C-alpha cells in the first residue's frame, strides 16, 4: 500500500445553503443606519483578515464585488423567508436572455439556419464597462496589477494603488511567467525521480540563499526611510498601499506581490464569468454577537441585503437583518440560545450539536451562507438535506456562542468524514480548528471507519490538516514500542486514511525507499520537538475527550 505514489491537493469544497430575514415587518421598514449606536449594546471587537491570516498565508484578498446585473441567489418567497423547497427556486441561467435581446438584421433573418453553427455572442459579463472608473484618486483605470489586462475597475487590480505603473506590472508579469516556466521544467525533470530522496544540491543552495536574504528583515528601518513612509501615509492615507520596501526581505516581499497578483487574476476571472461585477454589492462587515467581522469573500445573500455593505446577524439562530434596530428587536424576542439538534458532546464550556440539514434546513442554509463569507471555494449553499452539521459552541451565561462547524454527508461513498469545515475568525489560532478535526476522526472511530476530508482542501484547511496529521503520527511514534510499523495498523488505530499517512510521512522525510522496499524512519529529533511543545502547552491544550461523547451513528438517514 505504501508503495503507491500519493499527492496532496489544496482547495476547498463544501455544502451550502440560503438564509432568512427577521419576520418583524414593522422593523424591516426602517432605514438602514450602519452608524447607529445603542448604549445597552456591548462593545464589539473588530477583527480583520490580516490579523488572523498573515502568519499562515501570504495571500492578500482584495475587496470582492458582487454581481449587480444578475442576482444568482434564490429569490425570497412572497413571505420574505428563504424558499421552503427546491421547487421554489429559479435556477435559470443568468445569460439566458442575452441572445434574445440582440436585434437581428432583417436581411439576415432568412439565413439564420445557415449561421446556426456559429457561436452565440456573449454580452454583459465579458465586456468592459468603460463608464466605470477605478475608485483610486488620480487613476485613469488603465493597466492591471497582473500585467495581463488593459483596464481595471477595482482597487485589487489598480497599479497606482500598489505604487506601481502599468509598465512595471507588465515587466513583473513577464518575470513571473519566466520563473513559472523554469519551475515547470524542473518539476517535469524530477517527475520520475524517487520522491523520498534527500534534497538536491540545487535545492540546498536555494534554501541557503533564502535564509541569507531573510537575515536582515528584522533589523528595522533607517530614520530617513521612516520619514519617507510617514510622509507617503499622510499624503495618500488609505487611498494607496503603504510603502513595503525594506520592511521585510526581498524574497518575502516578492512572495507577497505574487499572492497579490494571483488574487487579482482570480477576481478578474470571476468578473468575466459574471460571478462578481464592479459594483459595490458585497457585504464587507457583519455584526455577529460582540464582534464586528471583516468578511473575506463574496457570499450570495439576497441583493437587497448584499448592497448594504454591512449585515447584522443573530449569533444564535443565524438570521440576518438590515439594521441594528431590527437586530435589537429580534434579540429581544429570539428564544434560541444554542443551535438546534442534539447535543452529542460536552466538556466544560465546549459543546457540539448535531444538526440535521433535512430537519433544520433554514438554520443550515444560514450557516452555509455565513461560512461562505470566510471560505473561498465553497460552491453549494442551498441543498443541505443530504448533510449533517456538527456545530461547536462555547457557553457562558448568555448562551452557546458559535465557534465553528463541519459538515459531512450522511452516506458518503468514499468515506469522507468532512465535507466543509470552518472556524469563526474570532476563534482562529486558539486550537479550536484542531478540535473540530479531532472530533471528526472520533466519529469515524465510533463508526469503525477510516475517514478523510473531502478534496480539494482550502489553503487554511490544508495547513490545519497537515498539522493535525503530523501531531497524530508523532504521538503514535512516541508511544510505539515495537520494531516494525505497519501503515495499515496506524490507519486502523487513528482512523486516518493511509493516503494521508503516506503523504505526511513523506513531508516529514520519514518514508524512504531502500532495496525495493519502503521503510518508515523513526526520527527522534521530530518526536522530541513535538513532546517539548506538548509539555509546554500543558493542561491548557484544547483536546477532545472521547469519554464525553454521547453519540451513536445515525441509521437510515
């Protein structure tokens, strides 16, 4: 089994849903006032994406704009709630009426049949709107950060905002393409090489060069440069990106620039596909309990809510509203203090609720819409009935607050134990993500199955899972006293798929090929390093206690 070659992938897929609004009709008629304040509302903490993701990923996610010409979210029913069945949804293509609106020349009507083989003209989404302008002051909308487009209409693709010119962006683009081609050639030459060999001399030299470049990144800025940066900041404020040269190493800065260009190119593709436009219909912040959260991605909330820019969400029932007044009135009468469904785990303040997507459809749809604000590759929002949702909460005297969740198919043909997983931004980097992953494998153990997350994984998801698999394997090695290790035995004891075990061993350089056999090396240095970190964390380490689980596998779902 270990002799096969396995490969990791890195994107995310999940299930999805729709949402509802507050039913207080008198309150809904009030105008939205994003600056409205109330003395009784507790002070909220503002969380930004940069403060949560900078240490894990160099990707910069610019502002995403929502579709203005065609709303791809299901329409609300006449009652104002989310559709109660799939038959109420209008799933017609947004491009369905484009060709019908094109006036034909009378002279060509008789020859329509002869021209039927020609491709239809696509309008709206694949053409630039030259009436639009980049919001950056002084920008003429020419050029693009990626160097591949002639015009831009958003800050994410504006060369001027990034303190560059259009020509500089083109030069950088050609340099990146050249490096990518060289990398592809190198990968092709190493395709048939042994995957478990030691790093080559070229790789070792490159690593040394990177280490050398990074030595002076924390040395600080000279006084003249600091004054220059402050002057730039005072002159342009938030309309320009801060000067980044000499703040970190050239290597890290170039990685950041590549991530910016890649994100801008992804947004341009979404714009061409019609999934986003240059309008302002994107939810930029949400008020969720005591927190004000900056969103990361577009989520298909109804048009009347998305265009507001700010959304007010009940942290218990997850209904979304247009203003703080509506939210305050809703909270006064909302009886929910925890997610619906069965509480299957409780230890201390941490609880996990099992929510059936068929029995609690609206809640699960709202949960998926909320999750899409922080997940890039989530594609399903409304068909939640085939899924079970395991919602983790932290309790206090006001109720059970949403920490995160994962969903899984009721009947997975490939034994996936996770379809979509999310930790709320205010709880990231506190160990809750690893707890959710550990809980999913605990359920697999109870089911006597070997589980694995559904592919592809998101970037943050891949980082979290690799960290979890590494910890599981090192703990197993630490407690192992035998002489021969079987990947099959590791899989049966940990419920981790053998594919994931092999890929983790390869990344740790603990799997070697010698004399026609694969050998697992017990690297004591890694084990000692893991044990030292485990001891340092002590009793504060957040873990799942199997004895606190009160759950039996569902049958006939």
